[in-house]
C-alpha cells in the first residue's frame, strides 16, 4: 500500500484515536451532544493537526530536543488561535456551542502525541497524511458518537427532527453518563468487528500497549523493557498477534540481547531457540 | 452410614437457604406493599408491576442467552429487581419507559458487571435513577384519585400534611412508597425470617431523624419528623434496598457507617438539594462507598494484636 495512504488508513481504522488509542477523551465526551458539534470539533482538530504536523516536521531538525515540548505547544497554539478566530467569524453558532473546547485543542493529546511520535521524526508529506488520517479518524469517531447521542436524546439527526421519535427522547444521553454509555457501546462494536476480521484471516495489528509497537516515538523508550526495536520509525509493519503475546521472544539477534536490562532477560534471550521453534511451528500451521 | 463419615472442610453447618429462597422471602415481604399499591392506584399499577417484572426477567434471560452464560433467572433476583423498580415508579409512567428502566437495571447495572453478587449498585435503584434523569417530567408526575398533585414530601413546607394518611398510605407518590405501615409489616416479616437485620435500617432512620431535628428547621416538631420519615421512599429504601446483600457492607462496624452515610446524605439531598426526594441518590451513592467502608472496617482476627497488623 502506498505509504501516504497507509498513514490515512492507520488513523482512520488501525489506530483510530477515539476507538482504539482512546486519546482526546475530554472533547470526545464533552462536545458530542449533537452530530454537528462532533463534526465541527473533529474538523477543527483535523485542521490544527495537519498544519501543526507539517510545521513541526519541517522544523524537526532545528528544534533542540530539550525544548521540544514548549516549541510544539507554541506551534499548536498558534494554529488553534487562527482556527478559533476563523470559527468565531464564519461559524458563530458552532463557536458558541463548542465554547471552551476550542482553545483546549492546544492541549489535545492526539495533536501533541502525533507531533512527538510521528511528525518530529518524519518528512513533511508523510506527516501531513498522518495528520489527515488521525484527524479524520477523530472526526469520524466524534460524529458517530454525536449522531447516536443526538438521535437518542433529541430525536434528531444533524438538526433535522425525526418525527416518529418526538415522544421518545431520553435526556440521559445528552448528559455526561450517556456519552460514556455510547462510547463504550461503539468501542465494543468496533472490537467485535476487528475480532471478526482477524478470524477471517486478515490479522489486524493489535495495538501494543503504547504506540502500536512503534517504540521509537515513545519518551519512555530508554527505560521500557517490553519493546522490540526492530521497527523503523517511518514504517510500522503490521505486528503479528503472536508477537504481542510474547514481545520478548522475537528472535532478532543482537539488539534484543543488548537491550536486556537484567539477568532474567538474558536468560530469556538465551532460550530464544525454543521460542523460535514455537513460532515457526505456529506459522507452518 | 456414609453420611456420618463425610469428611469436608468448613463450614460444617449449612442452612438450606439459597438465593432463590431468600429472594422468595423478599417477594413475600413485599406483597403487602404491592397489594396496597394496586388497591391505592388501581389497575395501572398492576400493569406496571407486571411489565417491570416480565421485562427484567426476560432481559436477564436474553442477555445470558446472547453471551452464552448460564441461565440464572431461577434465582428470582431479576423478579425482585423488577418488583422493586415498579414500586419505585409513579403509576402514570408510560409503559415503554418502564421497560427501558428494567432493561437498564438488569443489563447495564447488573449483568455487565457480572450478574448477581457482582453489581456495585442496587439494580432497581440504578434503573430508577436512569429513568429519573431521562424522563424527569413523567417520573415526577404524581396522581392520586385521578387528580395530579404534589407528594406529601413536596408540600411539607406548607405544613398541611396528614400524618395518619401518610402512615397508611392514602397519598400521592410512587406505587410502593406511600404506605409506611405496609412496608413495616414486610420489614417485620423479613426480620423474623432472618433475611435482614435491623442495623442498617435502624442506623439510617436514627441518623436521618437526628439530621431532621438539627437541620430541618422545625426543631423537635414530631409531625414534621413523622412526615419526613413516612414520606418519600425512605421506608422502602431503608428496609428493602439499603439492606441488599450485594451492595451493603458485611462488616458489623461497616453496616453502622453505611447507615450513617445514608442518613446524612438523604438529609442533605432533601433539605439542601433541588429535588424533594433524595433516598435513591443517597443509596446508590453509598453503594459506591461500600468497598471503601469494608476496607477500613475489617474486624481484627482473633489472636492478632493491632501492632502486628500495622507492621504488615
């Protein structure tokens, strides 16, 4: 698959920020009272994400490592301010209903997470597509939650009233608990779909705890022992579910041993051969 | 002869009671309240009770079927949940809302957390609060003798309450909460059968009475006190829902703490909150505190001194 398209697919489905990575929960739960709010929040985040990813990627060799966080925040905050003024000018009603959550895009963990783990290590074009993918994934997530909540709480969809539902409004879904219920149900549905796809022989990469197996982007990388530094940062090959089960056991020669922090790890890598046999046996099946 | 030689680990003395027997006792104890509710509010109350019980049992059955779990409707706990939920609803509530509340109580509050014994919150009250938040209009619309009117609890401020009517239950309110007398008859049945003990309801009512005297604004006015004790869901909640085995503490000191929590919270919600009623919220809120209460009130094991324990 084309690398850029792969980034979009990654954000939309594989590592969907709302349903898989569970990032940005604060706006997800707070603004999704209606579908239009969800789509508005998602799109404004997307714009900021794409632009900040591109700029941070372009500046990645200039920003000193020590001050990268303040630098990222300055970049993101600039774009958020621009977006905020544009929304205030052109979509005042949306601006009103999103309220405090527009300035709060600055500290949205999806944006900082992508800057830290992807944009600061990759060229501009892939970073842009990464931003588009993640942003659209977020938008789709928020819009879905918004649609379900709007139908249940207000009996309308994108503001259009569904007449048969007039007497059947459930106020709870317009409130915070309803957001949790809807999010939980959608994540459950998503997990079922993923499991079915895996059962059909299309193994989807399971997210490996931190950043989908891409340990190079993790700030705790040096301290973490549960990693496999076999992947390069710019291309994350699908992680086989078997690897997830035994992250230590990937029989990759010297790097693994070099990473071993204590004797236990050395022992494990010493017995690599038996694990390798296991895996080989499974793959034959 | 082989019975005499049976070797097993403790406990050696077993009672015949199991979940279904206990639940049956609870249903029997709720019968006076239920019958009075039907007489008081008419055929509509019977319909709601039937709908709630049916949909609770059915949703437990269907959920267990759908996820491939063992069928547990035989332990009657779903039926008790349905009955308690119905007794907590006004008889004018639309049927579909009652069904929704029952499904929520069983599927979300009970089954998703692992079924009977695992739920962290009383399912019937969870369902009631879900309905109260979702359908504030219909859930607080009370009729008596075909006339819409306030419950005694809301009109207490005006001072015109008939405490005898409230004791017998000839007032507006939810199906099961009006008659303190019938609830007390049921409570005595439960206590005599050994299903519940008096600690939680006793401490609850005592704490609440003290709270009313201190903060109610009427001092030692017995009419006001009795009206507050018999009004709203306090009696029903204290005897039938606060004593739920699953969601109340098992340690002796914990039960006392739990009762105090309930009394204080009910008082705060009734006197300083927005709505007239606070029993449901007080009970489900205290349900959430139960794990903490149990943690700090674990009794000292015999023979272990406090010093040894703290050194662990």
